[in-house]
């Protein structure tokens, strides 16, 4: 498998900037169109204002088989609101109207992307920088990686606690954008984060590659973010933010709460 | 008879899948990274056990003495006479211990779990037959067992729910999505990703990520191996048509596989036509689906223009699934098998016929295969033979049927 050249877009620029300042990346996840269509774009802006460096936007899917209860419910709400992948792209276009620098990565399941003709070009044109496919392990990923790479988008690879050393070595050879280390065996939003194990695994992974590695799953506040970020280039926070939005009555309240949650975690990371 | 357990038939021209689990463009392994290690280990263990004399002996003994194999091949004389065409032979999988073909697979997989030293098994179930078959082998081997079942199916298959509980299994109702089989499978995947170290996931059909479609097929192939030998012995020739219902497709793959190299034998799968394929309210992805990815494999799938998996409908819980095993998609595309559909009403009519004319109570799933026979046997001449996989018995469906008849038991 030939190595894919790193794309010199917003993702690379943001991690380079963070490295220069000795800072860690705050990566946030929310589901597009949840809990209402008009929540998403204001939420993206307020996450950035609160200190998020990279935005992950979940593509709503009928069968989110790796998600815990919070994000499952978010998917169901978003679909009930009539969300489609085309509408997710529209939201990115709207976001880009006033933000041209913060990288946006879509996250979801392969069937959504397969169903859209010419997905890569359309996503690129909308202002998407990368894609995380939950159910696309290394051995199945080559085709999509090349399609994305051709338009200058990154396919972000995942590494799990169960990924054996030789397999991790193989995965990093094609890594682009950043690597996503799944901190625990479980679904999104599980509680069982073990910082020692993450630290041990991260110190091995960091010997393999210069590609930035962000840790996700089980990070929900400033404290857990700070603990994990000591061993990583960044952290991903998802279920906690999704839950916060679900509990907000309108887009303004949600945006305010996300702003302070992001600022709080940012503070923990910069600590 | 029933000698070869895990081998395909003698002429090895059909050799699927590839090492990475592909049947043509179908199959593969589309799962979260966390699970790839467990799938690799399972594939490696299976590759070793497949030809291991000890493993084969253990499996064989359980199939003979615990399950009661070989199951009979039975000429349905009165049904044949009333249809007035081809002779109808039933492969009596309803006579397996626990009442369906599913147990051949669960025994095989539970023995693999034991070899892996995993003390716990989980399963998804629709009709409850696979759940019962899993609970049964878990009790027999002393394994902890959790079964995920859509809430809707928990109601329509309440007898099987209670059977599972009697055998010590924990039945977990699934309330997400459409509350049926596909959602039970999502939930089982979530459990597995969380407990992958000590848990083996016994998938109940020829779907899921590689190596499941292959290993479930191989364990189910005992059905076709026996039936092929029985046809030659009792009838003196191979059948003209082999027919089976298709949910995920395990009973169909089990009976088809040993006949794939017999080019003169037609293979017919029958999907759930629900209210009719043209109504959209059905579970017939091979008749009315497009290629997609769900539950770890690429196959025909009922999904909409946005890639969302659609809700399905069938009177039979075991066929109420939007996907289908990848090998069936392959057999369809290469033209080796054809796939028809039977509606709820057609299946019900065939269900009643078999009860009245043969004294056999078939499962509603199985009744879809019988509906094809009712329609097509009369069009064939009397010297032709049809081999039907009578995949399971219908005791579990009594309440559903009574309900359709407007009777409260
Ligand atoms: C008796 C019977 N036949 C058929 C099926 C459908 O499954 P498959 O297509 O995997 O054989 C089931 C599933 O529950 C069943 O119980």
C-alpha cells in the first residue's frame, strides 16, 4: 500500500500552529441537526469561540452501532428532524461563511457516504477537511482514502486498545490529518477511562509516527481532558457536549453552554 | 452418512470467500477498529479447528447425541398429490433439538468459545430460535449468556423468551430504532465491543463481519451434506430444485452450499414479501434493495437515498431484517441462485396447508419457502423433485397465528 501524502490543508495548519505554541488540540464532537436543525451552526461557532481547535460533525445514521446511549439518541433526534448528509454539507457551507480556518471533520458510518454520488468533491467544496469512518478499518479503507486524498481531504484512522503492535505500525503508514486513539473498549460515552493504560499505549504509538494523535472516548470534562492530554496531542470530547445540547431548550442556551464547557476544558488543557 | 462436517462437497470448484472474507464484491469486515483483533483471532482459531480431528469429533458427537442428527428427509406425499406436480421432499430441520436449524451453528460456535476460554456468550435474536439455540448450548457448556432481542419481537415471540429464561439466559429487550432484529444486532455489537476480552458473540446467521458468514455457513452446511446424500440414497438422484427461506440466509446457505457445484440443481431462496414487494413493506433486499454496508459486511440492503437503513415488515420475526448474508448477494449476481419473495398471506396459506395435509407445524419463516412450493410445484412435471429446507417448527408462532385468526388463547 503506497503512502498517501499528507494534505496541507486546515488540519495540518492547525496542528502546526498548536505545536508552535506548545498547546494541545481540543477536538469537539456534536451530531449535525441535533437536537434541532437550527442548533448546529451556532453551536459550531460557539465551540470555536470557547477554544475548540477542530470540529467533528456527526453524520446522522439509522444504525450507529458503535455509539453509546447519548449519541444514539442524538442520531435518532437528528433523523426525526429530517437530517440527511446533503443537509450536513449545507451546514458546513453556512459555517464557512464566517469561519474559513477551523478544520471540520465529518464522522459517521460508511453507508451514508456510499449513498452520495461524488461525496468527496461535494464535501470538499462545502469546506469539509476530513472524514472519520467508524466502521472502516484499515483493510477496507484504501479506496476511500485515495478518493478523499485526490481532492485534498484526510481520512482519519482509528487505533484501539486492542490494536496489536504490528497492526498499529501498518495503520500509521497511511495516517493523514491526525490519528484518533480510542481510549477504551466500549461505545462512545462509556465511563471507564484508565489514564495509565492510555499513557502507556500513547508512549508506544508516539514512537511510530509524527502524525498528531488525539485521544477520544470517555473524556467528559476539564479534569479528564487535562489528565489525558499530558500524553497526547489533543483530546476529543463528544457525549458530554451532546448531552448538554439535548438538555438545552433553544439554540441560544445551547450555544452559551457549549461555549462555557469548551472554555472550561480549554482551561484544563492549558492549565 | 453425515461423515463430513466442515468440508464442502467432493468437487472443490466453488471456493468462497477469499482470505479477507470477500464473495466477489460482497462481504468484508466493516467494523470498529476495536473488534478487528477479536475477528482475527476467531478466523485464526477457526482455520485451525476446521481440520482438527478432536474438534470435529466433539462437534460430530454433539450433533448426533445432543441435537439428534441426521434429521430425516421426508416425502410429503399428500402435499405432493394435492399440488399435482413435482414431488416435494422436506429436510426436517424442525426435528433438531430446540426446533430449528440454528442449533448446528450455535454448537459449533460455542465449542469455539470454549476453545478460546471465553466464559460468556452473547447473541441477537429475531424469532427467538437463535436465542434459544444459544441459551441451550450455553446451559450445556456452562457459559454465561445474554441475548438481545427487539422489544417488538419479545412480544410476538414470548414463548421463546420464556424458554431462554428457563435455560438461565438473560434476555435484554432492545428499544432503539425499529425494535426488531437489526437493532438487536446493533446492541449485541455494542456489548461485544465493550466486553470483547471475555465474550464471544455468536452471530445467528450468515451475515456480520468476516469470518462469520463463512463459519456460520460451514456449520449449517451439515444440512445440505446430509440432504444431498439422502436424496441420492432414498430417491436415487439429486433434486431438481432446492428451496429455502432467506432472512439473514443461514438455513438457505446451509442447504445450498453442498449443491453449488451441481450445476443441474436449481437453488431458490425465498425472501419475506410482507405486504408485497411493490408496497415497500417487506424484508426482501435481494428483490428490492441496493448494495450497502451494515453490520460488518457489504451486501444487498434495504436503504434509502441517504443511506439510512429502512424499516422492514414481515409476519415472521426471523425474516424481518433489512440485510442479507453476502454470499447470497454473490450467488444472485453470478446467477447461481435465484431469489423470490412470498407475501405474509402466501406464507400463511402454505403454513395452513402443511398443518392439514402433513401434520407438520412449520415455522412462519419456513412457510415462506413452502409458499414458493405451493406456487411452483404444480408447474413442474411429476418426475421432478423439490427439496425444501423445513428450517424450523412453528410452536413459537402459535400465538401470532391465533391472533391473525382473531382467537385469544
Ligand atoms: C425456523 C427459522 N427459519 C429461518 C430463519 C431465518 O434465518 P436464516 O435466514 O438465517 O435461516 C429463522 C430465524 O429466526 C428461523 O427461526
